[in-house]
C-alpha cells in the first residue's frame, strides 16, 4: 500500500516549509515545469470556482457585467500612463516576435488592464446616459516576479478578477469603491472565514494612479499581514490620460471618474495559512470542494455490500440536500489511511459507517477542526450534518478573529491614529484616519463618512 503523504513540518516553528508541504501534499497545487509558474490542480480550482460564483452573483446584483479584453497590451498604452505605472514596468513580460516576424511595437502580456479597458471606454462613453459603466473581467495576469515563488502567493502567472467602472461624479465613484469593499469583506469573512481589516493606504503606499486606495488586510499566523483585495478610486487620472469624456446633463464636457478593484487566487493561499494545522488543510465548509467524506468501514466481506449501499444512501441524501459529499470506497486503502488523507485535504466532516452503525441506524461524524466525534441518527442526518458544518464555519472564523484581535493592540491603534503609521485602518467598522491625510485633503475628509459604515 502506498505510504500516506504526511505533513512533517510544524506550522508553529517552520511556517514556510509547512505551507509548501500542505499545498503540495493536499494536491491543491503543483509546481509547473515553467519557472515561477504553478498548476492550479482540480482541488484548488474548485475553490476558485466557488469564489467566482459568489462574487459573480454579488456584482451582477449590483449592476455589473462581465466582459473580456485582449491579453496583449501595446506598449504605447502603458507609456500613456508612464507616471502611474512607474516602478511596474520591470515586472512586464513582453511579446516581441509573432510567428517569424519581429513586431514593430512590442506587446505586454496583461499585467493589469486599465490601459486597454480605458481605451475602449473612450470610444463607448458619449453622454451621461452611458454612465455608470460597470464592467468586470475574469482573467489571468502575468507579472515577471524575480523573488522566490510561493504557490498562490507569488507566481509569474495568476488568476484574478479586475473590475473597472466609470461614473459621472466623484461621489458615485466613492460609492462604487465602497460597495465593492463591502462585497469583498463579506466574501472573505462569510465564505473564507477570514476576518479582515479595511484600511486606506497612505499617499506613499497607494496605487500611484489612484486618488486613494483602500485594501482589505488579513493577519497571517506568522504575524505578517496579507493584502486580500484592493479597491481604488482612480479619480480623473485615467480619464484625463485616456480622454474619456461625456456630455453632462448640463450639456458640457466632463471627464469621467473611474474605479478599479481586484481579488486574486492569492486568497487560496490565505485559506491555507489561516486555517491549516499540523495535519494539513482545514477548509471552511462554504469553500470546501467536498463538505463531507464518507468512509465505509468493514471487517468481513459479508458486511461489504450492506455498508457500501448505506454509504451510497447517505451520500445521495446529503447531495440532494445541498451538502456536497463523496464516498471513499477505494478497496486498496485502509480506513485509517483514508482518515489521514482526508484530514490532510481538510474536508470539514468525515462520516464513518461501520457494522455497528448499520445495526443502530446511525453514522459517526468527525469534525476536522476540533476532532470531535458524534453519533448521528439517520433520521436527523441532514439537519445534524448541516449544523456541524455551520459550527465548523463559525468556529474557524471565531478562531481567526480571536487571533487577529489578540494581536492588534489598543496601543497600535493609538499609534495609527497619531499618524506615525503609514496606513490608516478601518478597525471594527471605524475608520481611523492619519493626521497627514486629515490635514492635507479637506475634500477627502468631507467624504470620509462614506467609509465609516463599512462593517
Ligand atoms: C496596480 C491596479 C488595479 C485592477 C488593482 O489593484 C486591482 C485590479 N488594477 C494595479 N498595478 C499595476 O498597475 C501594474 C502595472 C504594470 Cl505595467 C505591472 F507590470 C504591474 C502592476 N502591478 C500593479
């Protein structure tokens, strides 16, 4: 029998090695035979699809539509925005040859799509009736990283969504940037069970092309923060560079106000880091490809058919009731071996069915997060498993929130408030502005209350 993959590095002492082992051995991802690139294997891609489904529904509800723009960006487009992209250009990958011909103008492989999308916005936007224009694109992104690669966290190619919107007023752009933040925060907290702090970047840290940049940051177990998502009010910086004007109701020409925002497959790395333990992945039920794994346990051949049939019944019942379950009926592995494997893969609930359980019309359910085992009578199968899944989801979020709150001190908050910190945070729904921002930008200050309500 094959030896079960095991995590040997300890999360508390060898965090980086632990992370890599978990990602590879749980079969979330693999290194690709291309430097700096990774393969999103089916187990992690299923999670990305859940993120896509959730976010897609939310943005459709708020009036956004999906579109797709070219992966090749002519160099002159990026040059138009030289000021805003300063510092980024070394990160671009370039196509210089097509077929056998050297190109007259080299093409960047999409590092972000502002320039190509705003080139089209210029063509499409004519009057105030065309606004707001709210588009989103799901795509891959290439950035020529030179630092060490980490699956999901830093690779030369990754997947994301980028939203790009155009509005008639700065207030509309503010509202848009804030609405997306709220969707992001809900996604991170309710789906991924990761608490985040929302904060406005300092003038130094914001995207150079933005009026302001707001990000959602999570605290990782090694004490570092990870940027989970970002939303920019780009002001009129891009509309001026790309000449995106509309005729207002006042019949005068105005430049539009734009926003852009994104989340990426980096979120999958955050799930691993925040919730995983020394046995491997621990997946929040709402993002887990399988919420329950059913393991039939039999000692004699005669028990086999009865138990497998029961396992199928249980699986069908759960799946019909919206709980995604799978049976591990592989004959070549022992139940103990399977327990380890599915713990490594972080499945929230394991359901064991043995001869005694059949006799008593019950199954045994084991929680991945607490290792707690309970007997579940068949009559209450669906409701009990549903309760357990909710309990796991809640517990993972509470654990992560306690860690965050234990590690952000009142003193830190005061330091931030005094303005010695570069970042400004929204903590517990309360925006904490730095002294610098307050003093320098009165207009922004007037609009500050918009952000106070983010919960
Ligand atoms: C900044 C800005 C913005 C849409 C987001 O943060 C969310 C989604 N875009 C992205 N950024 C760049 O503009 C950029 C540009 C080039 Cl040319 C590059 F090579 C790397 C970049 N990285 C970030």
